[in-house]
C-alpha cells in the first residue's frame, strides 16, 4: 500500500525506529530506504511488515510502499515473495504509522 509520510521535525529513519521499525539500509538500485517490523516472536524474521520509502528532503516527506512478507523468498537470489500489499492489516499499520508521525509533528 502506497502512502505519503511527513516528518517535519526529526529525520525519518529515527521516527521509524520509534514506531518499531528496523532500518535495513538503502536499496542499491532505487536509493529507497528499507524498513521492517517483525510480527513473529523469538528469532523469526517472518511474517513482517516491510516498507520501502523514497525521501523528499526538501519537502520533508517520504513516499512509502508497505506490505507484509508472510515468508522468505522460495529461491536464493530471487526477490519474489508472498507479499500482501493491501488488506485490513496493512491499512491498520499505515494508519498507526501516520498517527505516530502526526503526534511527533
């Protein structure tokens, strides 16, 4: 699910950490920041919310795309996965992120 995020005061990666996301660096091809938030307990990396965000520093906004990865890719070196890009859980998470960012503004 695509959405716009505003971050008027602090840097965006720090705000995402406060909302429970782990920065995973930037995508080599697009330069977008990658973030994840694990939903399973223990050391499990799946399922997880996974988000890519392109920063617009002058406007202090980020264009984000959030989805849920239910499991890791089936084949090594292949980025295809069983991601869910819409649905109630994704919508609720976008609302939670935006509410947290508005509170920080």
